[in-house]
C-alpha cells in the first residue's frame, strides 16, 4: 500500500492512513511519500545552498522545521510519543543545520532530498506506536538499490527484502520509505521525483505481492485531464500497456516507470482514493477489459525536431545515424514520423538539445518547434476499432496537427499540437469520443 504526499500531508490524513492499513490482518508493506510540499521545500534548500545563499537556506530550513513541529502536535496526543517525535525532528533538522556549514555536492543534495521520506515514515511509526499498532520500520536504504545507470536492481532488492521480512515473521505491518534508494557507490540516492510509486511497484514485484495499491487523492485514472476538462470519469479497468501509455503521456496519477515491475512480475495495480476509500478506483492488470477508446492524456513541454535530407532518399542506415545522436546524449524519443525525405521526432528533455541539433545538422536541414504538446488517445485495440481515426479527426477539425503517430502500438494514437491548442483539443476529444 503506497500513500502519496497529500495522503500523509495533514495530521488527520496520516491518522486515516493508519486506519486504512489496519482494516484487515493481511501482511503488508506500507510505502510512504514525504508530506506534501516537503520534497519541493528540500529542493529549494538545496538550490539555495548550491547558490551559496546560506541565509535563504537557513530561513527555508526554519520554516520547514516549524511546519513539522506543528504537525507533530496535531498528530500525537501523548507526552511520551511527542517527545519521541521531537527527538526525531531534532536529529533531522540538526543534520539540515550542519549542511549549512559544509560545501555543497551532488551527494549532499541527495541526502537532503531523502529527509522527507525519512521523516514521514518515522512520524507515522510513532503514531502507530501511540495507537499500540504493531509494526516494523524497514529502512529503504537497506534494500532499495540502483546500479550505475540508475536502474533498480530487482534481484538484489528481492533477496535483501526477503531477509529483512524473515526477521519479523510475527509482524504484519511493515513501513518503508518511497523514493529513496542507495546507488552503486553506496551513497543515498533516489528514484527521481514522484518515484514513490516506482518504489511501491518494485517492492510489490520483489515480494510477489497479491496487489500493489497506490493511494492518492483522486478516485483512479481519469478518461481525460480533470484540470482541463470539466466532465471526466475514473476508468475502471486498464491493461498494463494502456496504463503505461497513459502514465507516460500525461496522466499525473501514476509515475510511468512504476508500470514495468508490476507488469513483468504480474502484480495487479489498484489506484485508490484516500478521501473515498470505498470507491472502486482503477484496476490495472494484464487484461484490458473492454475494447475501444478509454482515455485521452496530454504531455507538455515537447520539442519537435525535423531532419530533412535528400540523402535519405533510397538510403539505408539513415535513421540509425539519426537515432545514434539521441542515444549518445541519453535523450529518449517519444514520437516519430517519417516521409521519404524527412524524419520528425519529439523529445521531452531538452538538456542536450544544443549538442543534438549541432550533430544532426551534419545530416541535412534541421528545424525545431518548441512548446508542443503530445495528445495521446489510448484504448484497447483502438487501431483496429472501426471509425476511431474518423472520430478523432472529425472532433479536432479546427486544430492544426503537427505530427500523427498511429499503428506503433494497438493501444495508442498520438497527435502533436502546439501547446496553446491543448485545452481546446482535450475538450473537443472529450466531446467527440466520449460524448461528454
Ligand atoms: N517525495 C518525492 C517527490 O515529491 C517522491 C514521491 O512523492 O513520489 O517527488
Ligand atoms: Mg506522486
């Protein structure tokens, strides 16, 4: 059971998490994010330190500390447990104070970012203790490891976790940190922002769990972006493939990397709502349920690059050379379309864009469009569903489309549009595809 930042971000919410994890006697691992806002605050502290602005960092640390002192007073009622919690807070905020005096490094940055999950899990355990609920805290840094390419080592995680669980055969509730991990050098590291979902899925895979429950503050994955479109509804069932496309192409509820461990080890994933614990949510399994379009999602900040070359005509090996440039700069391509003399690709990470463009120029003329959005239409076998393409293009008739990707998988049609058409496109598709 994984609980996100908003599910533990208020004392009452954290107390409710305790109720949810004690609903039955099944053995479970509870994975917690940092309290909402904490990781952002830690990022800011790190940035202040990196900029050598110690006074800003100091102020930010003090504000965060105050937030936690208040949190503890509301979360806990007894003097003894409050005292315990204050000792924990002293420990972690002392660490944050010490860093003001030492020089900033990437390793230190990771240590700072880890404080959020360390704090949330420790405070939650003290609350369980106050409520006399038996539990064990499993430090993620003792089992969650990533290799030198930042890839989680599922085999190692499995062995280490089994050893830890074996030490506590009589216990049912295990609490651990999402997001944080140990890297190949043995340093504290993390699974990138939003990575607690990934932790949960890796853990569920490693222990061969009966289910991986992701608890958030919305009742499942929706069929369109609820921030943009008024009428959206939760999708009851998705296949792993559909969920992967949706998570990747913009449905913010689930970290995209968290699909593969569950899929590979065949652990069903359930997206549930802490505010409405009895709502069905979304079930993600190997089977898709119904055929047809299920959802629309959008992903912003896309850059499209077009490489045009007469040398591509009747040539082979051209695409390989183009792809090698992206590979070299460790930049992944999302969409691709080709014609006989040109190829267009999109990327969402433009850190290495200048170098990439420079190298591509060797192959022909290069054009670039920034601030694009990928709109993805996802469903089961939609590439084989009658009229889907017609419905999509009828619906978005007034929208200029820069790229179309169709047939890459059976579950997805992707469109690339300029960012300023996104809201209109999502609304038009909601109407045209779901009649909403
Ligand atoms: N606390 C981390 C973040 O905010 C990880 C997570 O919540 O998934 O990115
Ligand atoms: Mg999240």
